[in-house]
């Protein structure tokens, strides 16, 4: 099954252990201009600085932004959720940071962001879950599906750590299984 053109307003990608290489591969192949924002929720240590944003920017000309509280969301940008904060959407134009307790041992929690995005964007959202070692993101993907959004999951056989995508693929009626090699191509078709 291939991705098809949609009314996509946001692509939100969640990942943990093993996901960074997939994200770097995607950035190298993304078009130079995309008509929607991409949001990255990646598990990392609480004391991490903005080095992830700096690293990612080296692979793409689209601006990569580490989110601050009350960041306005804009098309053709890639947003990175900062370490030790949950990301919530106030509406389709404004993001907020939250430091409430960890979910699934994680802050940022992929589930928290996926659920907030699903409530805000509904059928115009694509949620993508990559490699990882816990179940964070699975419940959020189910919520995206319930709100008529699209669900893409990394093929567990291509994941460095298969637990997260396998758990999701076993539980959710996904729209697309992606691989590190075809993720950017599928996003480029949106």
C-alpha cells in the first residue's frame, strides 16, 4: 500500500531507541519545500541540550526548530520537542510545553503529543511511529485512528528496536507500513 495525496495539515513522528537513524535518512530525502509542518517527538535524556536540532539541521535546508512554550506552528518547518517536556497543541497555530509527570517512563511522551494532535487535527493528521523499546506511542496512534487520522508504522523487521512498532502493528489497523528507505518518499507524495 502506498501513501496517497491527502489534506495533511501535520505529520507527527514519534520514536525512541533506533529512531534517529531513520529520521536522518528521511531528512536527506525530503523535498526542499513541504506544505505542512513535521513534528518530531524523540525520547532523549532529560538534560539534553538543543544538539538534536543542530544535528538534524545539517541534513536538510528546511528550518529545524526546537520548540519553546507558545511556539507558533508554521508550514514547511520541522519541529523538535525539547527534552523533558510534553508537547500539547492549544490549537492548529500554537504549541505549548508541559512538564507534568512522565508517561510510559518518558517526557516527552509520544502518546501525549499524538493524542493532543489527534484532538486538534483529526482526519488531517498523520501519526508515524518508529523504532523504540517501550509502548509509548501505541495508545496515541490508536487515538489518531479513532479521530480519523492516518497511522503509519515502521515495519518492525526494519527497526533497530522492534518492540514499539511491533506492538503498534499488532494492535492498530494501520494505513501504511513504512521502512527507513521509503518514509521520505511517502511524505513527499502528500
